[in-house]
């Protein structure tokens, strides 16, 4: 399997996440120290009184906003396991003709082009228990859990809606070059500590970890077997050379991933 990752974007966002973390901590600690250090001198100097009253209202909101943004950036770009690595590990032993693209398009952060089809994958890094029925997602927890999710900025949101949007976006890209290829949405949980109760989901919900069920690798294998059963037998037209026979067998096995990948890369360059 070939893997294409937008490393420049990933490295840049990781640097931003680190910078925001230290910057927000510096602002909060510095504002606290300055306000308390100069508070005593403010009683002696009336000119400082207004400054001391205004300073906390300026510094604390800036520090709080930077902290929230840095937490979100850390969750998306630093937190382990990394989505691109978890998906890569989950796709081990699948067809070598497959191509995985990471971080070239948003909202489609991960796009897989395989003999089984084209897939737009959205990931969730969250751990804990979740439930999906159709397209409705719930997170069983008390008030404390709700508060912690708000503070940590790790609410699960609606993965189904995000996956459908990602698939629709990739569909518009492929239709420009290779119309007729249906892009399928997938929801992938990358943290092995995630536990999802799945009831008739609108979009397939899978684990990246091969030791959990249902997982990405088994889903693609089952899909390939189903496609082989449903595929009509190719007509026999006499003997052919070995090279032509192998080439025909590859095409019967699924999509022409090379041509689709080339088309996707062309539209990616145009979009950038």
C-alpha cells in the first residue's frame, strides 16, 4: 500500500499546538504574577489603580482562549495514537494497489483508494463509551463527564454527519476526472480504549485496531469477498499470453486504483 501524507501541514500544526500551549501558560502565569505583584503598589499610586483593574480582564480571556485552542490542536495533531498511523496499521495486509492520502483535503482528512472502492474516512480520537443508532450519537455520562468534555474540547460531535460531508466533498473531486466512482464514507475510532455500541448505523462505524470488532481491515476484506461473489464471470475468449492474463485478473479484482489515484492527485493539485 502506498501512503501519501501531507507532512508539511502536520508538522506545522504540531508546532502551532506546542507554541499555543506554552504561550497560553505564559500569559496566564505572567498575568497572575503581574496583577498580584503590582496590586500592593496600586494603593500608593492612584494612576495604577485603573490599570490593575483592567489588566486581569484583558490577560485572562486571552490566556483562556489560547488554552482552549491549544487543547483542541493537541487533540487533533499530537495526541496518540496518531490517526494516520492507526489507519496505516489497521490496513496492513490489504492490497498493495491501495493508496492512502492523509491531510490533503478537509473535511476529508483521510482518503483511501482501494480495489474495493474509494473511501472518505473521518476519525475520532476519543476514548470511553459511545452509542450510535442510525445517525444519532450519544455519550453516556454524568454532569461531570459533560463538564470535562467541554473543558478538554473532546466532544464526539456527530461523526455520521462529518463522514457524509467528507464523502460528498471527495465525490465532487473525483467526478471532475473519473465520474461514476462512488465515494463511501467511513467512521474510524483510532483509540483502542473506545467502546461503541453500534445499532444499524447510517455510515459504517469501525475500529482501526484489528483486535476490536468491527475493524477496518475485516470490513475491507469482507467487502472484497462480497464484490467477488457479485461480480459476473468474465467471458472466455481463448488463450492469452501470461502477461495479459495477469493484467486482466487485476482488473477483475476491483477498481483500477492507479488511474483513480492519478485523477485524485490531479484534482488535489488543482485545489491547492
